[in-house]
């Protein structure tokens, strides 16, 4: 058994914490494709909050991000390996934002109140 918490093949939902009220709300969902020491390479999709429509919009292009799990300002959630990253979307259900694959996976991202 590996001592790593995050391994190649794991799927993650990463929230970049906002430092100020006006900061852009940025999220990322992807699959770990490489690990080197504390650095993790994740390939997937960026999601950005559009305050005008009150929605998270998925950027259409695949991106590769490199991060460290201990990096300040990130909230990293593991999502089930069977979730298909391309199907992930944001839905507002009962005044709560949920990340879902439209099937069995749901992640409530409103841990601290009713707004995203």
C-alpha cells in the first residue's frame, strides 16, 4: 500500500480560496496524471463563477494544473474514481451549489452558508 494520500488516477475537485470579496471564484476538477514529490499534475477543467448570471461556467478546453496539497489557499476534495470528469457540472438545488456528474456523484460546496 502506498503512503501517498493522492495518487495517479485519483480525481480531485480543487477550490482556490478568495482573498478578497471581489476575487474571481475559481474551481478545477480533474484527474491526477503525475506525482513528483509534493507536486501533483492534474488534467481537467476550470470552472469560473459568473456573478452576472450567478452560475459557474465550465471552460471548454482541457487544462493541466500543477499543485501541492499543502499549498496555502486551496481546498482539495477527492471525488470517486468512477466519476467521468467531462460530465461534471454545477447545479443549484434548494439554494445550494452542488458539483455533480448528473448521476450518482454530488459534492456540496456550500460549507459555510447559502452562497457559493
